[in-house]
């Protein structure tokens, strides 16, 4: 569809239009960590440009620089050939660069109207009259399926999807020349998303441009004119739409063919099993399964969602996949007693095979089910506290005499965990926030390994972690599974699941769409199930009662 | 504020990590210099005061500074812990007044000192439980909760005594805060000794016990704490109970100064405890700092006061200077992160 | 939302009912409390209605009402915002008016008002600069200015006294049946109403509710927070004038006592201490409620001690109630 590009270029009378945005030689670092280097980037008027890259490839940094959240360490940004320095998002917006962030940033106490026109006013002067505001907002309300009556209501009652629509309308109602969508279509249903794409296609005809950051291959393929791939802070290539196939993009992103990773799977995930009982491993495992169930969840996550049955078994790594908001994370929280199921029950099978319902988080931990939460900064780490504190916070009570710590034992236990997890740390008494992200994550996992769990539940522990650490983690998980721990791993990266898991439960619409075992769980199968396109026969039934 | 600072997921996890790496460098630089400064400042300040007021170098001069610092320092135990969990305790002055009045009036009624202590201990637990539970409900701001309980405590003690707060103060309390007082045959007033013991105890609890680390954990990350089996309600109850107990001890000691009692005697301690804690460098967002710093802060506060008195600065101008000092200190090392850094 | 592909995207099925629940303004509980207290006052004290007791009450309550209002914008601006210095700042202004300006011959009512408000704004600007620009925690910044203002006031006027020019003294009188202080409150109300119509209001609420959202959407967060403190200072200036009128002079020790009651008033008035929710109506109602409690209790001649207990209880019950109500409101989906 290179044709689209030429079409949009037509207003410029056939010749190549001059770029509306130029980023030249951009370099940005956070402390010592380089996020972007030698980045040069151009956007043409009327262009819809896709931007894709793995987590940590520098996409978000690029977006932040363009949207004025922070200035670049060095390099220049020019709009229409004139150099600009954005000191705030407000300044960027004055230059016509408007951003919709991934996180739905809304003010919960303001009305829907005030949220839409947030930031379009002066300090005290309104940006537009009430009637003009109404007109401008309602134009998009209709297109994106929001009810008109919502306009002056409270934003509290909007669903996540509606909130995301709201942040998009907030951007569209401005005088924008470059719209940046930073993974901000994830919560939209297909119809709204397509409506948005239509609106944007139409508006770009007048020379406006869109920078579209997305993880979704189908969106990139159907929507953008060109797609640019970022890898570890640098641009690795830009593909015209016709060339931007998932395979090509993936290759650029990871610099390796996706087939290769599939081979990886066989090599890695079967290796441990091969060591244990090579032939007929499946049947042997089948025998074992009956008594080795550690948790049985027979629940529905929401009142009107389909009920399903999942058994978590000792010695396996159970993967949890699914688009965000489709129930994967909710399922984990239900497993560990943080969230009561809408109906049904989560039952923990104790060592003596007696069963016990999981009623609360505290009880779950006592029974050996531990939970490594997803967002480590918010839910996990105690940033100013030491590595020792962070690792042993949940199990400190074990090393006390008369209420006082036995420091030596405490330190020795930490040290052994540090060694077991291979945490790179100079001083275990130093604050944990001096460690790199990957090492912080290890500390967090260490906190729960210290509790010697029977079931280890992890919510996307490897997000934003470097490859080396990931490999170590995969091996650790296999080792844990081999020592008869049941591991539940939620991951947003499908390849990761393919590589380490024995089974994968794919969530969609708050229920299990497919429960894939080792023979069935390829990258494509998981992806298809995530998008609800292809339910693998004989898997999803898992016991949907 | 603490909650606001850390809520909400970040735009990108990957970059958040980097943000923190960046924060770690500047944070490190920002913290260690004041750490050294905070412990050397009381000594330097003492010498400065001595140049102006040579009498402070005498034994009685030194001891009177110590005694004043002891009373303040003990009252600060609770404030430090409250601020460490990201809260604040405005009921400390009222509790000081409560203990102050009770020790005088009950002694007048021929209660024995141990039984008075028992009563105060019981009341402290009640105060701690009420503060702890209320500040856990609906995320109520401890500022308002302790303001309310403080008002109830002061009103309660006044009503109980019908406003006759006077009484008798046991002589050993007077001795305890007198610079010429002795304890165990040593020429050290008992109040200083008590502070020493309590300080060691608090520092031990902070560093060497589960509850101590849990206090820091709750302050450092209130969302993560419950997930790591830190019970926020219990922790808060403990913190506010310890706060009430320490305030009671201060209140009892204060009775020794005046020889009488008043429910308002704790009022100056509302702001001076906060001052000492903040000057010491314990952060209001919680989880950073500790009682060691507060000890230094208490000395600095008392020394500045002594210096100002020595310079014949009136009470009111002392207040002005105190305010300016707080500002100068906090503006250099107590600043918060800007919005842009939290995107 | 016509097509729903995931339950996460629930359609709003009965928007009307939901909006009604959400639309109950934050200040309704505070007004209910206030009306209840007025009724109790009227029942307990027949003079409250008949003998113009309400007039005296209103005049005496006016400084507290205004200072509770002054406390509001910084709290609304969020980020742990609170202005501990409103009391001392009003006290200092009162000292300046009655102890410095009036004795020096500045008796022009307009000039005094202007100077008082300007000084209040300057004090607010200092707080605002500390909090918004230097990013010092509001409690600490305003605690420091509390000490500075209170210290300066006692320095300037060690013992109560001062001269009250007639134009200011008239504020403690009445015009016909209506206490003159009411006109001040109405004036503030009108100004506030005008402010509500400007964009500043919605900027303030957005900043207090979610400063990250406001910042990324282009709201100048620093400026908005700064202005919130300046507004607070201006109202503290008004409070200082009223304080002078009510006291019939200036007393440096009185101002600081108002700070904590003003916070309490704001809290009773339904203003969320985490920011973004509340307004002047609630603060005024909260301040008035606190005063009426005092009025009732002193009329039935309970000791001032019981009064203090009652203060504490009302404060806690009020914030518990507001907290619980808010919890239910936000829970309702």
C-alpha cells in the first residue's frame, strides 16, 4: 500500500513535501542508562507513521521528548524546519504536537467535559465558550459511541474503554498537527478503534500527521503508511506498509527470525523434562497430575463471564496469556486470595491432600501460595530500604530471638538468595533502588522464594528486564518446577510463555479462551486465542462448566 | 500526599526503571551530604553557641541543654515514627498535657507513682489504638484524625479535673530534670539517662526488629506493604501507641520543670517535635530517615533556641528564626519530585 | 459503546440513575449538618432567633468561616496541600491594621482593605513559591511561615491592643437586621461564584485530582498551585480584617489558634484532604458548624472542656462520614 503514501503526498503537488517534524541526532539518558542514542527521525505532513519496538526499546522516551514531558539530553527537534525546545506538554501542544498516553490520565473529580477540555484553557480564561465546547466534543462523542448525556456527568462512572475514548477526544478537539497515540487504543473495542482510524485517515488528508505507537501487528498493518522499528534506543529501520509484515517487523525488532524462537522453545522447555523421564513423559505426568494438583480454581471472574476450571499442578510452569484487561491479572489475584471470584471457589490442596478454600491473601501465603505482583515500583519494592529488608520483609519473623533479629542469620539468608538468584549487588545493606530494574525484580522474587513456596504466582515479572536476566529467570523457573513447585507465570510477551511454560491458559473476556498444552502452544496459537479468533478444540473446555 | 506521589501505574515500566536509576544517582548525592551534616551540625552549633555564651561549656550549662533536649527528644520518638509511616501525630501535645496533669493531680490524691504510670500506659494504648484504627479507615488523613483525638484528650483531662490541673509533683521528677540532679550516684539527671535508654531502645527496634522494619516498609510503600504481610492497621496502632507513651514520659518530666501542671504545657511541642524530626532529615513522604537523625534534630532545635535566648532575642523572634531555619534546611534537602518526573 | 467485545468495556446501561447518585454535590452533608445545628441552636436557645442571637453568632463566627474558606484552595490543589499559616497570617494582618497602620493615621477603610488583602496575597505568594516552585512539602513550608508570621505578630504587638478605625469597627455592627459581616461573606461568595465560572476552577480541581493528568494535558500545574496559595492568602487578609473588627483591636496570640480550627472546618465541610474535591461553600458551612457547636454548648453552660471534646468528636465523625461517603461514591460503578 505504498500508494497511500503517494496519495497523501499529492497535496504537495507531486514533489516530496518537506518534513513537518525533524528530530536530529537525539540522545537521551536517564542517569547512566542510555534510552535513546543517535536517533534521527522525520515525519511528513499527512503521514500516518507506526512506531514499534520491544519494551525498553525507547518508544516511551521518544514520546516523552516529543510531547514535552522532558527535554532531550542532546540533539534537536524542529517543527517545520524551525528548532523548538519544549519545556512542558503545554509548549508542545502550542506547537501542535498532541499526545495520548498509554495510561488513561484523567481527573476523577472533574466532569467529562472538563476532562475533555483539560489544558485547553488559560489560567483563568476559558479556551472556548460552553456551547462551542459542547459542539466540538459531541461531534466525536457520536463517532466513538459515547452517549451525549455523559458530557456533563462525572467521569467516575465511565468504563476503562470510555475513559480511553475520552483521552483521545481530548487530543482530537485540539488544534493538532501531529497526534501521538502511545499504545492508547488497547482498551477500545474494534468498532470504536476502527471509527478512530477512519477519523484519523480523514484528518490526515489535510496534512496532519499521526505517530502511532502500537504492539498490535494487525493495527500496524491496516492503519499506518510506514512503520518504524526501534531497538535498544536506536532506529533500526522503516518499512513501507506493504513490507511491514509481522514477520518483517519482528525480525527488525528482535533481529532474529521468529522461527528461531520456536526452536528455542523445544530446546529450552523440554530439556528439563528430558532429564527426568524421557519417553512417554506425557503419560507419566498424567499419572502424577491427580495427586499433584496444588490449586484448583473453579470460578468466574465477573458476574456475567463464563466460568472455568484451572488446576495448578506441582512441577509445572503454567503460563497465563491474554490482552490487558481480559482477566489474566484478575485470575492471578483470585488465585492468591486478593480478589474474591464472582462465583465459584479457589481451593488449595495441602500436602496431606486435604483441601482448603483460599479465602484471603494472608491465608494463601500461609498455605504456601505466594504472589509476585506486577508493577514492582508500585506494588513491590520498598525503594529506600535495603536489599536485606526488601528480600526478607515477608519472612523476617523467622530469624528472631526474643523479638530481635539474629543479624548473622538474616544476612546469611539474604546472601544465599542473592547468590541463588545471581543478583548483582555491591552491598546488600544499600538501598534497593540503586539496583538496575532486572536486579530489583530478582530481589522481589527472592522475597517470595525466601518463603519456600509451594505455588509461586508471578504477574509479568520480566517486563522491562534485559535479555540476560530473562534467560536466568527462565532457568530458575524450570529449576523451581523441577523441585516440585507449581509456577504460574503471567506474561505479556508471548514468546516468553512459549519458551518456558508447560501449559498456557489464554484469557479473553474474563474467561479462559484456550488452555493449550505443550503440543498446541505455539506463538500463533496463543496470539489467535488472545484475539479470540481460533479456539483450539479440546482445550478451552478445560472444564468450563 | 504520600499516596498521591506513588499511585497509578507509570506510562512505561521500562522507562520507570530508568527514571529510578536516574533518581538513584541524584538521590544518593542529595542524601548523604545532609546525613553527615546532620550529625556534625549539633557539635558545630554547640561550639558556636559556646562562643557567644561561654557558660554553656560549664557542667550545668551542658546538662541543662541535655535535659531540654531529652524532654524534646523523648516527645519526638512518636513524631518520628508517625512521620516514618507517612503520617503525622498532632495529638502529642495533648497527650503530654494529659500525662502532665495526671501525674500532678493523682499524686495529690496519694496515688503511688507506679500506679500512675500504669494508668498512663493504659491510656496510651487507648490513644494509640484510636489513632491507628481511625487513620486506617477510608484512608483518613492522620493530620485530621490526630487533631481530633488531641482535642478530645485535652478536653477530657480538663473535664476530668474540672480545670483544677494543679497538684503536687513528686520531688524525684523535679530532680530528674534538674541540671544538678543525680541518678545512680552519677552526676547526671535521670531525664538524660532515660532518654539515653529510650534512644538505644528505639534505635534497636528500628533496625533489629520486625516491627521496626515494617514501620519503614509501610512508610516507603503503603501499597506494597500489605502484599509483603505487613499489617498496616497493626503497624499504625503500634506507632501511635509508642507515640502516646513517649509523649506521656515527656509530660511527666515536664511536670518537674514547673512543679505544677497544665493541660496546655505540651502546646509548644506540637511544632517543635515536627521541627526536630524534619530538621533531622526524616522525610515527610515516609520510609526515609529515622530516630538517629531526630536526636540530632532535637539537639539542633534546642541549641538554636539557647543561642537565640543568649542573644537576647525575644520569644517571638525566636519563632521567626526557627521558621526560617526550617525553610532553609528543607529547601536544600527536603524537596519533592516534580510532576514531570512522575510521568 | 454499541458493540461490546470485552466485559472490561461495560456499557453504561442506566446512566440517568448513576448520574443522580454522583451528582449530589460534596457540600450537601455539610449543609445538612449546618442546618441541623441551626435548628438545635434555635430550639435550645430561644434568643437565637428572637433576640438576634444569630446576629452575634454570625459576627463572631465570621473570621472562622473566612479562614476555613482560606484553607480550601491549597487543599483543593492537592499534593498534600494545606496552609497552616492562614491563622498566623490573619493574625499578623490584624496586628498590622490595628497596631501599625491605624495608629499611623491610615484610617481610610478602602486603603486598609486593600493593604490587608495585598499583604495576605504576598504571604500567600511566599507559601506558593515555597510549595509550587521550590517543591517543599506544604505542611513543612507553611509550618515554617506559620512560625515566622506568628513570631512577627507578637514581636510587633506583644500585648493585645491597637486602634480600630470606624470603617473596620462597623463590620461588627449590623445594618438593619443584617450583620455587616454578612456582606463580607456575600462579597466573597460572589467573587467565588465568578471564579467558578473561569477556567481556573476546573484547572484547580484537575490539578488536585490528578496532577499528572493535568500536566500532560497542558495545565500549568505550578502556576495553578501557586495561585491557589495566593488566593488563600487574599482570603486570610479578609479574615485579618474581620478578626480586627470582632476583637475590637488586635491580639497576636489569637490568629494562630485559628489554623487548626480552620482545617477542621474544611474537613467538616467535606473538602477532601487528598485534593480535588470540595469548595468554599462546604468550607464556610463547616466553619459555621464548628462555631455553632461552640455556641450551643456554651449556651447550655457545659464547660469549655466539654466543648473541646465535642470539637474533636465532631471532627472525627465528620471526616469519617465524608470518607465513607466518598468511598461509596467512588465504589459505585
